[in-house]
C-alpha cells in the first residue's frame, strides 16, 4: 500500500506565524513553491498560506504584505493527512476539502507536503480526473 509518506516532498519549509506575507512570498520564490505551511513557535502547524492568499486576501484588499503577519491568514484547523495514511485517503481528503496541497503530519510534527501532482502520479487516470474536477469547482483552494 502506497502511503502519503511514500509520495510526499520531505522537509517542508514553514512560514513562521510572526513572519510577514512578504517574507513568505520570498520564501515561496526561493523554494519554487506555491504554498507554505504556517508554523507557530511550538513548531505545530497553524495553517497554510498560498501565493493566491497573498494576492487575493492581502494585496487586492489594499493591505501591506510587508507588515501583515502570515498568522492573519491562518484560519481554522488546517486540512492534513497522516504520514502513514494510504494515498486513496489523501485523494479523498483533497477532493472533499478542495485543496491542491496537504501537509503531512507524523504525530503532531509536520514531515512533508503532498501535492495534487504527487497524488495524480500514484492514482488511476479516473481518480486523477476526479481530483482535477473537484479542484476546478473549488473557488479558493490552496
């Protein structure tokens, strides 16, 4: 059985709660990623910030990304997947919540990220199609 751990990108870099959205954007640029997990001082996952969040929820609203902390975009409990959960569960979680990326948790520790592309490579074309269809219906997915 293929698990989230088997297909994840390991060592996900975090944006710290107190960092600004501009800091997060630079980190995304340097890492060539579109999303970063948000971690608090306790290294626990607080949320996920995406490049789209920065544009739509900060810049487009007239806020200053150089002074807005990423913690302002960390709303609710983040959608995650367990490291040893099967890939089918990752697929269903992404479809159900309309998200393109899932932080992978081992216990209470962030150990990686699973993306839409990771899941698509490991599932049938039909399953990958279901994911793409679900994401195209979701207006603001990470």
